[in-house]
């Protein structure tokens, strides 16, 4: 078969993949890749992890092509179903959960939020006082006291030993005491 990939039918693609011809998976990617990436991105709100899920889906399609039966449905429906399941698998993965937690922690640390309460110490916002701390201490105070993370969660999210987290928080309070006096 010497068709350009864009002119291959779904049946041609299935046949090529069953023959373990790389042109089949390339044609699948060319014809449906951008649609599938958009589809997976609706499930996973991360470009990187959407691409990982789609790559996993293509591997599953390659490895399980013999389980496809046109009697059970259309090829594209089967491909979409595999892509959806791959996206769900990625979202359940430890790596995804850890990354999403770090992304949300990063957003918390680097954005100035407005809080419903307005604590003032001598006409100064407590949040502003905390910003004067060394960044490694400020980050911990923000996460633990403004965002409600536990010491263990901060330790795991930042990859810092629990003892180090506790020591830095004590040091941060010592520095705050000096600032406030």
C-alpha cells in the first residue's frame, strides 16, 4: 500500500497497525491526533499530562489492535474510548496527583490572594509582614497558616524532610517575633 497517510481509511489504518507497520500509527496520529489531544485535554487540564495520556493511548492501540472488532463499533469510537481511559489512568497516577499538588502550591506561594478576614497589626497586614521573611520561611508560613496544609503535606509536596519543615517554621516565628517587636 503506497497511499499518503492522509488518504488512508480507518480500515487501512487498522490493517497497517495489525501488520505492525508504523505507517498505520502515523496515519492515526495525522488524522485524529489533534482531535484526540483536544478531547483528552477536556479531561486533563494540563497540556503535558494530556500528551502523556495520548501517548499511552497510542501505545495501547498499537498493543491491543487485535481486540478491535468493527462488529462492535467504529474504529474511532474504540480509539476515543481508549484515549478517555488513558486520561483517567493518568489522572489517577501518583505522578499526576503530586504534580497537581505542587502546581497548586506554587500558585499559592506566588500569587497575592485576598482573604475574607482583615488582620491588622499596627495598620500592617499580617500577610505583608510575612512577605518580609526569607523566601524559604515565607513559603512554609503561607502554606501552613494561610492555606491550611499540614506539616506532613508540605514536607511531601516540597520534598523537604519533616524535621526541616518544623525547624524552618520555628525559625520563621522567631524572625516574625523580632519584626513585630
